């Protein structure tokens, strides 16, 4: 904490819970890495989807070339048409990548022995001050190896990116990925 907190003097532990870490998708480093890659790919696919919609709207604004259109409007239309096609291709390839990663992650999860212990799970909640001097509460989860020597996974539980990773991993357990075309 003394290395990462802005104001270590304000550090005030609230609660620390140590328990055995079973081999679940959230405690397995390979699953967590795949979940991180899946979440990143899903965000990229969402961005390409937004790019597709934006380009399509602009295409509709400028309209397809006609006898009455100007070369300026024709060029704008073709520019946005090209952007739309690029976004569609990028979306499709990223979407396929997501499906492949999801299937691989599903297989890893299926092969986990949830009765085996991989180490220790430590959840730690504390108060501290931010750079602005405001009091905040930190809420972290760590998966530590059996010998308590190295941290395998560290997670800020309240961080939106980590929450999205968890959601992406949980989506693998549903029929969402197998039903997508």
C-alpha cells in the first residue's frame, strides 16, 4: 500500500478476508487472461458497431449520387460508404475473434476442477485519501499462490474494466456466444 497509495498516511484498513481460492474461472490465471482479451475484443467490436452506425447515418445525410447531386456531396457519400464498409469488415472479424476466444474460454472453464485449491483469495477493503484530498474506499481482491509468495491475480472490484471482464467471462456460460451469427 505504501507504494501505490497517494496519501499512505490516510490509509485505514476496514476489512480483510482470507480464504482458500478454489479453481474457478475468476481465480484461474489462464481464464482471467482470456477473459481480459475477450472483454477488450468485445469493447473493440462495440466501437466498430458505433463506427458503422455513424458512417451509415452520414451516408444517408449525403445520399447516393444522382443526376442532381454535386461532386462535393458525391465525394462525401463515397467517403462515408468506404468508412462504413471498413467498419463492417472490422466488426465482423472482431466478432469472429470474440466467438473463438469465448469458445476457448468456455473449454478452459469446463476443464477446471472447482474442488481443487489454487491458493488464497484475499479481499481487502480500506479507506484512504485521493490526490484531491477526498476520502474514498478501496475494494480489492487478490489471488495469491499457495505459499503466499506471489500475487496471481489482482483486481480492483469497483473498477469498471474489471467488472466488464467479469461480465464477459460470465457471458461465456450462457448461450449468447453459441447463438450469434
